[in-house]
C-alpha cells in the first residue's frame, strides 16, 4: 500500500461511546467499550511492542478540541519540523465544524500512531485522543464526568 493510500485510511476510531438504555422505565446512560477499535489501535505493529504515550484533549463542548488535535496531527506528521505549518493546505483529521451542533461523541483515538525515540533511544508510540465535550444538552452531568475522568486516567498528557 502506497504511503498516500495509507494516509487516506488514517481516521479517528471510537473506543468509548455513551449508550442509552431503558431500565425499569428510566433512561440509563452507560459507557460502552468498542473493543474491536481498541484492538486495532493497541495491536498495531508500531504500538504493540513499544511504550505508548496518549495525548488527550478534554473540556467544554464546542471549544475547538478536535480542531486543535488536527494541528497536532499536522505537526507530528511533519516530524516536528520548524516549518510544519507549510502552505495553506486543508487541515485534516478529527471531524469538526463551525456552529453549535455536537460533532464528537464518546472518546476517539487517531488510528495512526506517531513513532518517536525518547532520550534513551527507545521507540515511543504517540496516540492522539479526542473526547466528547462536557456540558452539552444531550448528555447528563454524570456522562461528562465519566468521559472527563476516563480521559484523565487513560492519557499521559491531558490538555484541558
């Protein structure tokens, strides 16, 4: 597979979603793990045998979390080059848009790991994680607290 073909398949994979279920006449929200997507990420050859660092963004709804992660993707793909911004080409990666409508639900991790060497010369797989915004009208306060807490527990670096 050519590199350009591979890049076209890089995408956010949902690992956690909030599912609504009816129990005893009440609507109950539960976090559901997408084990298949988690395996795709964690069993990737560049991830499975290396240290992993997860960079996550969490915070209020519609504040640019996904947009910022797309800049992280661009920077990491440029291997942290000084001219990483380059031309005025389109920023691609996690889905985002202007307006007030919710875009990200649950927790997503970018499918492509970024491989770097630490100061000891060992490989580290850097993964980018996006989270559903908290304080939205669709989710409960508990949903927001659960997503935020899980994000903090999973991540190596948390941007709030």
